[in-house]
C-alpha cells in the first residue's frame, strides 16, 4: 500500500483546483518533486463518468507522476462507489475524500468541510469507497467548522478504517486567514496512537519549506507533510537544495523564460481544453523580486491568449532598459 511504502517523513503536494494539474506536476518533477502527488479536487460524479478514452482534465496524469492519489468530493455514496471503480481502472494509487474544502459554494451543498460532524454521511462515503476498491482510502479534513473538534472528529475518521488522514490546522470558517494550529495535529497523532490505528497522519497548513516541514514533524509526530501555497512563493520548495528558501527570487531573464516554459507546456497539453486565463495565477511564481516586476506583470496580465503572451515576452526581453538581476 502506497502510504506505508513512502519514506518518513514524506512530502506531499496539496490538491489545488486549477493549479496542480498534470502540467504543473510535471514541472515540479524537473525542479524538485514531492514523494506523493494528489490530483486536482474532482467531483465524484464526474470521476464516475470517466473512461480510459475520456478522462476529465483534473484526473489526467502521466506515469512519471506516480504515486498519485485521486481526490474526489461530493455527498452521494453511489457517486463515490462508481468513482472508485473508475479511478481504480485508471491506475491511481489511492482515493482521497475531500472533507475539508472551506469554500462556501461547496459547503452549501453539504460537501467538503460541511461533512465535518456529519458522522452518518461521512461514514457512508468512506464505506462506499472501501467497498468499491482495493486501493487505500484516505480523508483530507480540517479541525472543525466554526470551532475545533479535532479529537472526536478525527477519532471517528480513524476508527472508520481509513488508511491515511490529512488534517489542515484551521477550521473551515477561518478559510486561509490567521495561522494553522499545529498543536491540533499533535492531538491527532495522540488519538491515532491511543486507539491503535495504523493510519498515516499528514499535517497541512502554512508550511514554508522543507526545513520547516521537518521541524513540524519533530514537534507533532506526523508521518508526512502536505505543502500547498508555499509552492507559489517558491516553485523549488520540494528541492532539498532550496530547503531554507521561502521565496526564490528569479533573475528577470530566468523568470520570463519560466513563464514561457510553463505556458508552452500548458498549451501543448490542453490547447483550448482549459482556460488560458488560469495560467495567470502562475506568473508571480516566476516574475518577482526585481525593479521592473510590476510593469512586467501588468504587460503579461494584459494578454488573453498564447500568441499574445509570447509576443509580450519577446517585447519584455527586448527591453534592455529593465534590470535583469534579482533583488
């Protein structure tokens, strides 16, 4: 089973909608890979309709990205059963149930973090997965909705027979505000050990780099660390060579080259199957920390297709008045 073959502590890339697609994951393979990937956040009913010839973009992956876990969300056990059967055929290494998405539109339909405390429904979803696949089943959740209920909620999940549990150290109403409380992760580990569960515990929330991840492991006893937003500040966050760097400042010429590299890979993979505009959230990954960064970003953000972006990049490279050294 994948969770018990990973080194300890291990690093995982958080599933992020319209961010951690197969293109970005393959770029991370070049720059410093995590030990395990997750797919993007995918609706269970859409996963259930997938076939080897017709795979939803959020579930597309390459063999080089394995091990990779498919994360699904929803609130209908039948959808989860059908999704697990299809995801097994597609070759994923595990199934992860999202019980932690704090977005209001997801919570309004009784999914994501709205499942926290919904013991009967949560149990039904977990059972539906476990009965429909031989793959390991895991859950990603938060410490609570409006207040932390970490211990009773996580004990329930661990007693349900899941193979791994990821906990983000915030409540749903906190969204991404405030600070993740890693003391709650230590509580999860103690609960796991007290009840004799063999599930792997993964901590998530505000992890800055590899050095920070290892300190959190020492402080809490978690088996693995999931990193999300830090990958925007430093695309090399999973590389040991950059373990102590929170934000890696590219030289201007290198940053522009990385934008083009990402854009060409994105176009080759998706063409018009995914929105060009979603690429823009990556620009600050690469274009940062030099005097002309604001004007450069304005020019890049003003583009609305690949040809326009590549023209803008050429014009920026031709602008010899801008500094090409990092701050």
